[in-house]
């Protein structure tokens, strides 16, 4: 006797018709697009039918925070997810018209699932294994939020993460890293279905993959279940999930033995050819599943009952040319199947409303006894992840640091008679006042400044959670008294503060998985993820950073040891090419601060991803923010300026602009640098415009200090040169020996290319003088290699032409010619060479000493 539901429906027949409908709707999408992947869709349609009809809790109407999550790690099977989003309800914004636009430019049903582009898609997947690690991140988020907020009778966070992964996902190293960590952390709310169809693009998996996956995952401390994935009976999958949900200390891997392209017919199903592309026999399959005659020909009693359902659908269709249809048409969903899924969706809508009621009751119950917890919950549910106090705490930190720094910071004068550090004209010779080896303030390492700002940020914002791949002791990021440890409660005997309420994740040496896990945390809502690593080790996880950038996940990446400055570890650890790689990635803000002010500004820029509301354009995701990940890159060694800035713009404000003038060609800024404004230039009247520089030196990070020291040397050289030039022509009229006392050199700090590129052209020209042909611009950066975009901003550049060296930082920099003297020499050479070839109004052919002297004098600084 057929199994029936409470309403008398034939569940067995409905399940199978649901599977047929899912397969054919996806096949129609791929056929119309002439592109797509159906092998996994056909094989996993029974699982999808069961998950969405009887297992997962979700709301088509709203992004219910406590919904179950579904992650399609095998992202090439995107047609399966789009079909299910359509079936469960129009509010998911996947209409039949959207299905018909599958893989078309500008549609909301792209080739692989994209977060923010398709409502209902939790994460962007496609590169195999990424979704697996994302699902681990979601499970971490669920465990943390439940530990922080759940109370007896108030299980606010109690959802499961379902992930569908294929053979390719489990071959990728990232899934091994993520699975190992998930088992270690005992993330029992994670349930992964493994589509074990033993087929990849190049053939059967045994050509390259023969391990026992179940045994491997058992060793990872996973619960492993094996089922027949070819069954269309929902109970098979529901029973497996019930077993998984009984686990309290282990995630679950459900190994489904499936057939790729199941039901596609002899010679197609079970072969590598069905992985991608449209089916050559689609109409024969449609007749087999969507016509009463074809269904009865199978001789299966369940198909015979389905034939009656299909006949009822055909009877309702209008006639075409006076003839009744005998096969249901393309892009058709039987009414009983559609109503079944829509009913499930409406049940989820009610659950979402009930959850919101529970949150309100929770707030009333615990407001008096736990006011901070209630306020935190209400803020996060309302989309406010940052507190109002963190900026004040960071500001107070910055004031203390500035006071200490500026107490011993000298002034670099642009003139012979410039003021000393007290603002008074000094009688001492310039060479003595501008001696390069004069003692400077003792700065902290860049990584230390970043870690101290991060500590304040973490302390004041309980939504911040993250970790490091075993280098927190060097790169920073772990503050045990503030964050504790995100570990199972059983670890509390060994590690003080160990619980799922902890906010520091010990990723171990698993960089790729760690960064992909952060994407899952970002997707889960209510949390702000961060990581700290040596900059070079982010290369292990670049695919995850790329996915965050595509997804607009506001993840904070902190990279220490950013250049050859890291010294003895040598070229394997010196990231000379990583900065250009990151800059080349769209929608990623890469900030390399030059001092502690810019570091604070970088954190403010990151915080704005969670606070500044902007138009989201066409994207359907409801969060009204334009977001992107931020990478803050810092040094192993000291970070700070050798002299006081002499412009009005502060480091914090300068970061927002991407680049700004930090030391200009005039000396009239007051000695007290606190409270500097954001004006790029001093105010001058139209009758007395600010002087143009001869040379603009551009840098980021430690290289800003390097260019400032080089400027000092260039001022000395230019004075000595002009003195010698005058002495070479005794008795000549002054008009014939037209020299300027010193070169006019502007120093520009450019911490963020992306933000600078977003400024208007007027601002860019104001900073770089790029609208003046005669102004020479040179970019200096020891953290980047040649031919990586610097020519957009400068005529010449001093960059790394090779990998680094092992040795003490100062020795390495000297060997590779990144010292003030070397930089000054290269700038001087470029300036002289440019002066010989750059034509100017009034130039004449050389006819004597007077012409040559006048010509060269203008190159030496007269404008």
C-alpha cells in the first residue's frame, strides 16, 4: 500500500514526480541556454526534493536568521539550487522567467551561485571545496551565537547547515583542512551530503582518487552515514538527517551512492559526458516522465500512479490546433508539486514570525538581568554590529601614541633658513640640522600598532570573531582575556576561557580553509570576521579572498611582515609580489599604512563597511550596504615617519582619500600637529598660489619614511650642486645663472590605490600634480615588483626587480638598494636625465654657456 500523508496525498508518488519535475525543469534551463551542468542535478534531485519538502527550515519571505542553511559546494550544479528556490516561493525572486534566463548576461541565475545576485543563495560557490569550508564557517557561527545568546527555553540560534559536495570537492585540499578543523571543533550542526557518483570530467574517479573517504572522515572525528542516493523516497534522506541530528559532538558526512545523470538514459547516465552540456535525448526523457504513456511503459506501479497525476495536468492544459497535448511542455511544473513546495515555504514564513516573537519575549525576560546581552542581541538582529564606543577608545589610544611620537619628532625644512622643532629660525647650518643619522623617535613595529588597534576594536565590539593560522604570537590577533578560545566546552579543563562563546578561532596551519571559513561566518549574519597572517601566507588562501571579493563579504584581513623588511626568513617569506596581486583583485581594498594614524584610519574604513549606508543598486540582497573586504598590510619592523608632516591633512583622513600629501614644499604648518584637518593643501589666495613641486615622491607603508629621508638627502645635494654651479661662473650676471636654492619635493603617502582611484580627477591632480607635465613623479615601494601598475601614478618607479634575500633587514635593504642614499641617487639621476630631454617654452639650441645655464637652472627647480 502506498504511503500517504495526513491529507491523503500519495507521498511516494509525489516524491518521485517531484524528482522528475526538478530534473526536467533544470534540463530545460540548460537546453535553452545551451550551457550548464546536469549530471549532478539529475543525480542529486532526490536529495533536493527531500531537503526542501520535509527537512530544512527556511522562509521564502524573509532572511530569517535562524533558518537552516544550504550550501552548494558543487557549484556547477547551480540549476538544481535555482529550481528549488523557484519551487519554494516567488519571494525568493527566482521566477520562471529567471530560470529561462539561466546563464545569460545580467540574469539573476548565473552559471554558478552568487551571493547577493540571487536571493536565497547563501554563498558564492564554484571553485570546488570552497563551499565545504564556507559551511564549516556557518557551523562555527551557529555554535558561537547559540553559546552567547541561548538561554533555557530560548533557543534563539538552533539551526543546521546542509552542504552538498561532490567528488571534486573532497579531492581538493581545502575540504580536508576544513573537515579536520570541523571534527576537532565538534561542530555537530554541520551535515554534509557527499554525491559519490565516482565520475569526474576526465572519467571515473578511480583514475585519480581511490581512498576510502568514509574512513578518512571517521579519523577526522566525523559521524559517517552511507545511504542509497538513487532512491526518490524522502524518508531515506530524512532518516539520515535524523541520525545526524542525534549527534552532539560530531559533524556528519552522509555518503550517497548516486549515478551521475541518473535517468538520462542508456549511454548517457553514469558517464563523464553527462557532467556538462545539454542532453541529446531530452524529448525522449520528457516523454518518459511527463506523459502518461511513457510512465506506464516503465511497468513501475509508482510510475503508474504518477501517470494519473500527469494526465490530470494534461486535461487542464489548453488545446493546440484542436489537439490535446500528450506530454507536459517545457518549463512546466505540475500543480501538485508546486503547491507542495509553496506550502512548505509558507510554513517556514510562520516559523520566521514565531522566531521574531521569541526574540521579543527573550528581550523582555532578560533585559533586567542581562542588559548588555539583550542590547547586543537587539543591535545585531537590527543589523548594527559595531558599538558606539570603539572609535572613542581607539581615538584615546591614538592621542597617547601621538603625544609620545611628536615629543621627539624633528621638522624637515624645505628652505635654508627653515624653522627648527620649536618653530624658530635656527642659526645652525642646514647640513647639521638635516643630518640623516640624527636619533629618531623609537617606533613600534607596524604589526604591533595594528595589533593594538585590533585589540581595542575587538574589546569594544563583541561581534568581532576571527583567528590566525598558527602565527598569532607574531602577527597578532589573539587577546585571551578578551576573546577566550573558540573551542568545545570540554577543552575548558586545559584552556582557560575555552567555550563556543570564545571569539578567537585556532585555525591551526590551515590557511586556505581558514579564509574560506571566514566567508561562511560573514554570510551567517551577526558577526564580523577577521584573520591575521604573515602577508605571504595569504597566497595559500587567495581563492577564498577572491570569493569574498566577488561576494562583497566585509572580511578584515591583516597581513604582517609585508616586505623585504622581515629580514632573515628570506625570499620564501618576503612577499614582494603579494601586494600587486591583491591590488589587482576587484572589490578588495588593500591598505598599506605609513604610520599609526593611517592604521587607525584603515580600521575606520573597514568599520564603514558595517555602518555607512549606500545604494545597493540592482542587487536583491536586502542589506542596504555596499560592502567589500579590507586587507591591512603592516610591517615586521618599525613603522613611523622620520619628520613631522607639514600639511593639514591627518593620516586618518588621508586613508579615506587613498592618497594625500604628507610633506609638501612649504614650511608654514604650526608645530602642534594634533587635530590636523583634512584639507589637502594650505589655503592661499589666487594671487599667491601654492608653489608647485619639482618632484613628487610616492610611497606606502614604510616606504613613505624612506622617501622622506631621501628628500632630506636630495635637499642637501641640490643645495651643494647649486652652490658649486654658482661658484663655477664667477662674474656672470645673476640672471644668467638662474638657480633655485633647493629642489621642491613633495612626499605623497598612498596607502590605498582603490580609494584613490575613486576620488575625482581634480583631487588626484591636486595630490600628484599629474596635470603638470614638468613635475616629475617617482613611486618607491619595496613591497611590490615591477610592471604592476605603478606607471599609472608616476613616470618612474623604484620597485623590487627580484625576490628578496635572507639577512638582517638593514643589510637586505642595502643589498637591494632600498636605503635613503640609494633612493636619493636614483631620484637625482632621473631628475637630471628628465631635465635634459623635457622641452619647455623658451628653450633654444645650445649656442653657449648662457643658454645651457639657463636651461639647466630651470630643471633645478625654478618655476
